């Protein structure tokens, strides 16, 4: 028995050496990537925004060291008169010819025909998408800059459900119409109370009606006649989705940090909200520049505040497995050729690069975009009256549609080709790192190529 116990111990040590210990966070991240392999490439659910993020590299292939045949000499015998043949019983790599036909008395028998399961993929590093939205300072923007309007598009897609059921062909069962919503929860920090629930509701309603009309191939009057409770169903869907938008009016920088730290505990308390069954989509910090005055009033520096805020955001995003969205005014005005990270900087610099250098156990993928209204070009010098009247309609169309352009800072999209004379939509001379959206009475919507045709 001493020899068999020694063999079992050696087998256990060899198998124990193949065990890799990892935390639950890494396990859940790996499972999530297996269940939703396209999530990192389509996190925001808006193709124009998702295309701005670089494609994540594929995970490294899993490898497992093959067991090597071990040779045993006379010194490795058990001392019970058994020798090497009995030692091979505990060696899965031993030859079948060395296996006895039957187990010896008082000695366990383990077959060497062991099927080694395929190796598991290595633990994956959690990835945090960071979207930073920048606009010109208020002194250079007489009207709305468009940051919050673009945010309405992101919130709408994240909050809405994946589908809606309507009784279109009665008495047949209700028809399920895809809305392509993400059914998530949003945590929004709004120090200046810029968020308008009315405008967000209009954007969500417009998104739902557009999906329904596209699916049914009906006009809105015909659909309203066919489905008398259409507007009731749409309003109910919007109202239910908005219950998963959690807004925090943190007006001071210390309150922002303390609330970020308390958010996981808040979400874990199901008696305080109805979002227990939903995943968190993103932590959104609106108007980051609003905290600058308070920081300087306490004799602090914006650099130190930015480092503290970066750590707090990464900690919350890592625990909640969500993205981070930050909006801010830039100290310098935006121009169509401004695409430098240095020129378009945040009022409070966030040190995302230091997160990767310090090995925080997460992968940060930041994309910075600039937003501004599409300019209406001035009349050319010496233009005649007929040409001015012909261009008047085009200029009024740009103003009426409330068109805004978005381009990736540091990318090739510089806003060129998005003027009143060129139309500005997808496929009108701009690259994949920029796009145009419009804001009107029915909310915000992205201009796409099929809408231009």
C-alpha cells in the first residue's frame, strides 16, 4: 500500500500543477465573451459609433503541455517487491503493454487509457469601452452643441427592449417586431440637469415607430388605423424603459466620487430600483467641465482630480462590467480640421493611459469624438441673384433639419465634405470615422445612406 499511496501522491501533484487559479470576474468575463462573442465589436448597438472602436485582437490560442513519458530506475521502486510495473499504473503516459491484466490484491487499478479534455481558453482581460464626446466651449457655440443630443441616441438604444409585440393582423396572434434595443440599465451623472426626459422620450418614440414602419411597410396613418392601441403600446414601452435610467445630480466633485463608489451597493439593493434583472450598459458623466470651478476653489489641480476620477470610473466599470461615456466642453473651439488629441482635450484630463501602464487588470479602449453643428457656408463673392435664390433652399434645409457632424479625434475624419452644398450624409464624401445626425421635433436620428437615396 505504501507504493500505491506514493504513486497516487505523485499523480495528484502532477495534476495539481495543471490547475490555474483565477477570480470569478475573469470567469464571468470569459463566459460572457463565449455567450456574446460580438459584444465588443457592437457594444453600443449603433454601427456608426461601434465602427469608431478598433477591432479587438483575437484571444491567444489555448495550449497545454503534453505529458512526457517518465522513466523509472531501480531506485524508484516501491520496496514492496513490485518495482516499475506498479509505478506505471499511476502514470497515464505509460505503455498499454506495461499494464497488468488485472489489479493485484489490495492494490487499486487505474487504466492508462485516460482521455484528456481539451484545454480551456486562457482567462480574458475585461475590456472597458470609453467614449468621450467633446464640443466647443459655450462662448463659441450660440446654440446647442449636440453632445446631449448624441447622448440621447446612445441612451435610447441601450434602454429600449429588443422587440415589441403588436396585434396587427387580428384575430391572429400578436406580431413581434424587432427594435434592436439592448434592454440595459444606464447610470447618468448630470451636474447641470441638462438631460431632458421629454427630448429623450421623443428620440425613443421615433426609434420605435421607425422600426415598426420599416417592418410592416405601412404608413403611420395606416398603421394607426390598423392598430388602434399603437400609441398606447409605444408610450408604455418608453415609460417602462425609462425606469431603468438612474440619474444622479452630483453638483460637486466630492459627491461625484462618493456616488461612484456607492453605485455597486445601490444596484445590489433590489428594494431601491427595478433594474435587478438588467445588465448595466454604461456609466455616463455629463458636462465634466462643470466640476472645474469647484476643484479650483478647493486649491486642487485638475490633473489630480482627473487621476482620482479615472480610478473611480475604472473601478465602477470593472465591477459593473460596463462602458464609460463622458461629455465635456473643450477649452479650445472646434474647427473642421481640428483632429489632434492635444487640441481637443478635456477640461479635466482623464488618465486612461496610466490604467494600462499600471496593470489594473483591465483593457481600456478609448475613442474620442468631436461634435458640432454643420456649418451653413456663406455666399460666394460676386454671386448673382439667381444663384443665391437657388442655394437659399439648400441652406434653409440644413438649418431646418438641425444637422450635426461627429468625427473621431485623432482619426482621418476631419469633417471635410460635410457642408451644406454636399449634403453631408453617409456616402457623401466622408469616411467611416465620421457621421452626421440630425435633431428635430421628433428627436435625434442618424443620417444613413439609404435615407439619402
